[in-house]
């Protein structure tokens, strides 16, 4: 009996998937990715689209990656591995380790490949922690891929102040995100690589994002670290120095109490606005649920503690490996109170000590089972009493698992939501999440808090607070001011 069941229709590829495209093409003879659209061969077999590595006009290797953001990221990683493999000398060709080579014989691509591999680290199966590597290795690999586009075919001998300045000049003004240059928008969706971030939902309108001197400096810092690691390993016997552009001006924007209250109120009251697309109310805009309460909680904790955004966004009320921990507990303290006592008709007052059960919140900023970074101190501190009541309510009344959560999960980052609220309230680009940390330290200095105590609480060095925030203290250089403003010594009678 013949089967008359209809055959399932093949999904029609999108317009972007049906046209050839390229990723990472630099115009300097470096290998790049080419999208070969799907096709039907003569044998009737449908071949799906795939990314190919093209080098010197030839399709040299298939990445086995198809269409989609995740697939394109894997294809870019394959391109990085292939580019690095072009310059890695096999041990049998090297006649051993080949140490102490002159700088003219060591390719920068080889140095970068060694550095990226070393920074991967190893995964601890018990704790899930990456040991011996960097926290965001994917971002490092992305920057290295950018560096390879300009430095990949050069040797260490060519690294000097002139070539470093030329690299900075070539980078400044270009789209600042590697995935934007490669043809992906901010959400990871394919689009022309014009460097313009697409607006989504209630995101603030974004201007064209281009690389600044600070971004080029960050890439040269990776190059310098890779070269220093190679020199420490004895790969070359020559001295190689990377010249960096000057550092940009440090952020010193802090918020007044009125500005902080505006941001906190704006985040709490922020509501989503939806448009009706059907029925008699078509085109009507409807105000929905409040979508900024998690941001308001983040702002409150950051302002009251001066904690960096990462530990606040990932803090858990439960002790979980890999997460900062907000411990809620109670302790019994003794308070002195005055009570009235009547003796023989006379009323007396006396001091009595009364045991009181007090609620306490202890913030373990360092993630459980993780090593504290040398440049980012994460001391364990007790939360202010005004914040403890909020934390207990979020945990025991609202049932939150995390201090700042969205749909039961930690938000991970509040960068975009904070920028949106500040944009809607009329703040400039100088107000960022780190401004909350600056604000907390500034308020502490204005209140006259001891500089050693404040440095230990927020996790800064005393030198940093003296240099950047010391002028906010009412006692700052008070002795010098009084001495220089006096009328001099009184004359002897």
C-alpha cells in the first residue's frame, strides 16, 4: 500500500543564511570566515550551510559550525585556533624547546597562542572553579583575536613605540565590539557589521560605539602580558617593551542624596509599557508590571555598603559554592534601659540591662570556594541596621533566594537596566553603576568616618581613599588651613 502521507516541509532558511557572508576579514591577508549557504547537490542530498576558513583565496578548513549566534562564536574560536596554528613551530622542527631565540625569530602569534592557552586554567571538578586561569577567558580570547589581526604576522623585533602608536591609531574609531565587527549585533543576532548597537525594548538609544584610546590600551596590555610571559619562560633573549598610551581620566562622579533618591525611586516605579496589537484597543499603550524592583534593591545595597556590582548581583541568601553569601542570623545583646521605680510613694529612675535578640546580616563578599583577587578586595562585613530589615523581609517574607533576583535567578548584571533608568531620568553618561561605589565612599568621608575603618569596610586601600576621596572629609588638611589662616604668634608682653 502506497504511503500518501505528506512529506514534512524543509524549514526555509532566513535571508541572511541564504547569502554568502564573511566574518573577521581584515584585508591584510589574514585568514577569515566565509559563510557557504546550504545547497542541494546532484545526488539529491541537501547540504546545510557551514562556515569555512578561507586563507590565501582557498577554502582550507571547515569549522563544522552552522547558522546562529552560538555557532558563529564557535566558528570564530576555530578561526583563532587556525590562525595561531599557522605560526606555532612543531617540536620536531624546533629541535627541542628552542629557547633563547632572538626577537626576530619569535612570531607574536606564537606568543599570543601560548598566553591564551596558559590562561585557560583547569577546572576543579569538586568546586567547579577555574584555577590558574582568568575569570573571563572568552573575553581574553576575543581581544587576542583582534590583536592577531594586526600583529599576527609580525615578530617581537617589530614591537616598539612606533608600531604600538600605529596600532592605537588603527584601532581608535573602529567598532569597539569584536562581535559587532564580525557581523553580530548586541544580542548576538546576525546583522551587517556597522558597529551600531541595536535598540531592544526599553533600552536607551545608543550611539555608534567605537574604540577609544582606553580600549586600545587594554588590548596592548594583553599583548604586553603575553610578551612578558614569553620572556619569563625564556622564549627570547632580547628585551621587548610595549608602549602604552596614557591612561584616561579616572571617574570621580558621585551622587548627592537627592540624585540617589531619584534613581532609587525611578527604578522602583519603572513599569513596562506594552502596545495592544489586536481588537478594539489596537494601538493603545498599556502600563504593565513594575520591572525595576530588582534594580532598586541593587542600588540600595550598593549605596549602603559601597560594594562592587558583581558581588551584589550574584549574592545568595544560601551558602552556595561560587556565589557571595549574605548570612542572616540573630545574636543576643545587652542594652541599657532606664525604668521608673516607685518606693514609698517616691518615683526613682534606674538603669537596667535587658537582653535583646537582634537581627544581623553578614555579607561574605568573596564567593564561597573561590580565591580572592589581588586587585579586588572582598572583606566580610556586617550590614547597616537600616539595610538589615530590608534583607530579612526580602528573604523571609518575599522568599527570595538571591539578594537581587529576576524570576528566581540572580540577575548577573544590571548594567543595561541601570543605564536605561539613568537615561530616562536625564543623567549623563558619566553616571554608571560604579558611581554608586564612589558615592558610598564619598558619603563616608563627608560624615567624618575614620579613613582606616572606611577602607577596610569598602575593600579599598588607605592610599586610594586618601588620594581620591580625602578632600571630601571635613578634617582634610584642617591643621594646615588653621595654621595658614591665622594671624601669627602673639607677641610677648
